[in-house]
């Protein structure tokens, strides 16, 4: 069955454990402490920081963090984004839930955190991935049965780094 705590699904948790190494970053950590640097918008979670995910990632870039592993497990749908905002006492506007901007902004900062050889573990309902500087090493499709959407899990490794990324 699907679970709001993605990594409580055994096969997904196993995938994360098998690929988690070195300095790791999780901008949507919830109550899991899988990573070296954790964040969740909701202040009631056990994450170290409680910021908007793109701002958390920008902060790490400014601190010079170089990630070996990034866990990218954002809310999968506009409804889930709105629920995350509401649980944090914030109102989600149309731009936050409908534009895909959250994912774009996060991916841009993740690219800046990664170095050649870094892995990004992505979870969601699509295989958009991190782009041409990454090679997909593994895809795990998790069927939750019935009318539930499958969870698509991707493991990508950065194989090239642009000299300068657009900010």
C-alpha cells in the first residue's frame, strides 16, 4: 500500500539504503533522518531545518556543501503540495501548486550541490529526472494496487558537470 512516509514501503526503503552514501541531502525529509542535511517545511517534523525546499538547497550551496547523495521526494501532486503547506500553517497559492516551479527550483539547486559521481534518488509519478548531465542507473516501479498510483523510483548518477550553471 502507498504510504505518506515513502521510505516505509520496504522495497523503497531498501533502495534508499543501498544508494545512500557520503554527504547526503534531503529537502523533504519529514520525520526520517536518512540524510546528513535534512529539511521539511513542517516545523513539527524531526528535520533539522524547516524552510521552503529551494531556499534550504540554496543555503547548502552557499555553505559550500557538496552532496554525494540527494534524496528528491517532493509532494507528488498539487493536492499533496497544498496539504504540506496547510500542515505547516501556510496557504498554497496557484503558483505553488500548479506551475511545477517547486520541482524546477529544487532541481536547479540540486544540480549546484552535486559533483560528478553524485547520485540523486528521485521519487514520484514521473521519470523527468535530473537532465542530460545524469545517467539513469536504476528504475524501480512500485505498484500499490487498486486505484493507487504507482511510485516511480529513479537512481541517477551525475556524469558531467557544466562549468557554470545558470542561476
